[in-house]
C-alpha cells in the first residue's frame, strides 16, 4: 500500500456525507467512521475521508481525481446515475475507455464541491 488515505474538503459536511454514502454504497464501499459535522471515513482502513477543510473553504484540485474500484460494470452505471441524481455534474458518461486498457469501464463525475471522482471496473 503506497497511500494511507486520501482526504477531500467539503463545504457542507452533512450533504457531502449523504452524497458519498449513496454513491459509494453502489460500489460496496461503506462509511466506517463519522465525526459529527466534521468528517467521515470510508473503507475498511479509513482509506477515503471527506470533511471540513482545515483552511475553512473547500476547493477542488485542478488535474486530480479519485478513482474508486467498482465490482462490475453495473455498479459503475449505478454510481453514475445516483451521483447525477444527487447533483453531481457529468465529466464522462459510463463506458469503455480503451485508451486506459481493453476492459477499462468507467464513469467520471464532479461531486457537490467540484472534486472529480471516478468509478472503474476492469
């Protein structure tokens, strides 16, 4: 494991936790830790965190994104559909991305704070 965890800021932690609870459940990823109105962690070892930024204002990072593993193509499709329904913006509809690999199937969205996230099945 080269990374211990990844954290992103949220301008509204309660809304962000509700958003990530919904979309990550489509990938069989569950919330494992919660600090009320401050932060939440997902994964068996708290690998992904969303919470109040130390700097006070959440901003997205240009050129970076976080890719979550999906168990199958149907999960990628569901991740995308639910994310869009909850207010995410489309950055790439579900589909094959042969430039990344023959069986690379992914969808890209921007979350409520503009962070680019992806669900991928390979």
